C-alpha cells in the first residue's frame, strides 16, 4: 500500500483560500482523470466539501507523488502553486488512513462529531467508481472509512460533541436562545436544492420554522424539495420560488440559508440592504383606543381577550405624557396580569420601547389552549378581522386569509443594539452572500469563516477519546489486512505453480505406469496433492501473518525469490483481483 493524500482544510488554510480553491463537478472529474494520467498514480479519488479539498491516490513514488498531486490541485483549483503550498498537508500510508478515518468519525470536522461528512465520503467513493479511477485500495479504504464512521456514531456518544454544520450555524444565529424556541413560527428562504441545502431545509422544518421557500436555478429540484418538506410530517408550509423572486422573498422572511454551487455571489450587500429597507417599514398601529395604563412603565397597553384564552398586547412608548382616561371598548375588558408583567419587564430591560425601526410592535402571549382564532401561526386565519391580526402580531399578506405569519415577529435578537431584521446563514464555498452585509443595520450574517471561529473554542466531549481509540484500532486492522492482501497474489502464484508441478508429475506417471486404472490414478494424484498442500500450508499461513505486521512487506519479495516465481504470474493474479473489486464496486455502503 502506498496511499498518499494531499489536501487543505479549515484547519490548515484561511477561508479566503478555501473559497478560491473550491472545485465544481467538472473540475473534480478533470482532476481525477489528470491524476491517473500522471505517472506516479495508479488510482485516485477526491474528497471536496465546503471546508476541505483532499486528493487521495495510490502512488509508487512518494516525492514524485507529492509534487504531482500538489501541482494538479493548484492547476484545477485555480490557485497558484506557490500560494497554495503553505496551506497543504501531506499524509502517507498509515497516517493517510488514520486521517481519513478521523475525518469519517467527525474528529476533523469544523463541528466535532457531525455526521454529514459520511455522506460526502460516500459521494467521493461513488465519484471514483463512476469515473473508474478508484481501484482496490481506494474502494477498500473508503468503504472501511464509512464503516468506521458508522461504528463511532453507534458505539460512542460522539453525536453529543457536535452536530451538523447547519444546526451549529442556526445556534450561532439564535445567539442565546435555544434553536427551537428561536425558530418557532419564523419564515425562511433556502437558496439551492443540493445535498447541503436539502439538509438545511430539513433541519429548518425539524426545529419548528413555520414556512420555507426554496429557490434554485433548476425549478424542478426546488419543487421536489418543497414537496418532500411538506410530506415530512413536520407541519411546515413549503413552496418553490424562482430565483427571480428572491428579492421579493427577502422582504418577507426572517432567515436565509444559502448553499448553492454558484461561483460568484448570489446575494450582494445591495440586494440585502434593499430588502431590509423595503421590509422594515413600520407596522400600522392597532386601530384601538389606548387601554390600560401600566404604572411605572410609561407604556400604553391594549389587551384583547379574542375568543379564547390567548391574549395579546399592543405597546407604544408614551414618554411622560399624561394618560388619557381609559376608553375600554368591548373585547378589551380582560387583562392577563402575566402578559402585562412580561411586557413591562421587556420594556424596562431595554430602552423602554419595543420597536423595530420605530414601529409599534405587537407581542403575543403563549396560548393556554386551542381557542385562539389565530392559532399557532400555521393554521388558516379566515374570518379574523385585521385589528385582531395586528393585536396577535400577525400580518395579513395582501389580504389573503390563508397567510401564515409568525406571532412573535417583534421578539428578535439584537446585533450591536439593533433588532435583527434578517438573519443570514451562508454555508457555501465559495461564499454565496457578500460578507459586507454585516455592516447593514438589522442584518446578522453567519458564514463558514465565523463558524470556524466559533467552533475553535467549542468544548470537546469525553466521547472523543473513545472515538480516537476506535480509529487507532481500525487503522491497525486496515493496515494488517492490506499488508496481508499484498502478499496474497504471491501465495496464489506459489500454489498455482505447485498445482502445475503436480499435474506434470501425474502426467509423467501415466507415461511410466500406463496400466493404472482410473481409481488408482485418482488415488495417486490425490496423494501427491495432499503432500504438496501440507508442505505449503504452514509456510503460506505464517508468511501471511508476518506480512500483516508492520514492516512485513518484504516477505512477498522473499517468497518470490525463494520459489523463483514468475513476476508476470504474480502481476496477473493482482490484475484479476483488481478486476473483481471493480466489478463489486457498486456494493459500497
């Protein structure tokens, strides 16, 4: 085995370099074909994700292999070799196996323990099989890596040490709130419909987003993803939109998750600024008289009983103006003291004003039952008048009765003291969203670079040590199996030579003793074969054991020399084994 890996990742290179060195599908295919065309490499595949690019190859010369693979990575990534070289790492033989197994277990991921990398390793193997660049070594290595990764997740609690990049990104957007609490009722726009975008959309639905719009260059893929989300049983409302409608969608949603295969920006700072400007117009104030005065808060509170136990309050900072006499209309004669207390605390804890760009905000109490006419933001709201919708923090979407709005729209995280109007999660490499959007008031951006910084200080789970133990065991077992397999063609060639000698001697016996009947001839033949097999059994078993140990590669050569085996015969056995492996390559799990 002469496995070589040359690559770069979030651990060795800054995001700016990773971004420029990304490979699209065509670049991956060309890279693999050129790798096999290069003299040192016999087989290869490439593992390219949003935060790593690694080229795996079976080479016959270490130094020539490193030089050739590094040059090819630079050539196909578009980054000059002299610029790329400082960020490249190289692993060889057992160290290369250890690296891939660690990657498969999530130990080398940006978020330790995330399981998404297993799918990306499977894709890398499938690519090598599809392009016929993966031979016995790559097939064995990557299939074993998948098994090791699954073992780590099933036998340890490594899942507790981290989660998918999507979930980690959402945690960064939610800041100090639990993701599920932060996500309830929010609207999201997902840009892209590939594997990462699909994972993002599924995660959004699982954590409680009320509505997800999917935009993709290929409309059919966006529609298919939306259909899957609707059928997922999460209760999310999902729909496909065209890329031309993204600008309008930005004015409607709370969160954008983007992971497309575009080579340029999908959302510029101007796009986001325009959307925030259009979407942050003040909400119309509730058309209801000022209600109860809350002592010490400087706030007007209007509380509506609605038709059930769900109560909402509209607040407006009144400054020090004297309170007008309460004009309590019908339907405003019931007050939930808990709601009022929370509203007063929220106002006192901030700047005595619950506002977004000067708009009067509306907060809703958590429903105690099913009597609220608005419901949880997902049910139809037909028959509810506009004033009730406003008092419940729900906007009528251009008068459509089936509009679905999140009832706590006014409760947002703060970025530098400014309410977050739009939260952006950019998981693409190269990036989809202009990094300059973080300068726009009311916009929060989390991208690969900020995720890397946030994960650097993340605590390591105790189960990580257990996973490292598994990796060490599996690396040793894989190395032993590969070394034993390396001597197998020599052993097979030796036994083939012995069988040929037996056949020649039996034929000679027939010539010398022609009177033997069939039974006697068969008995003599079987006896000779048994003798040969017994003589060869102990040496061949022992040589396999010795070859499986570190430094045992020389035993095959010794066996060939001792028995004067034809190198062409050994090579033909190796080629046959390789052909059998390629025939079975579709069985990767």
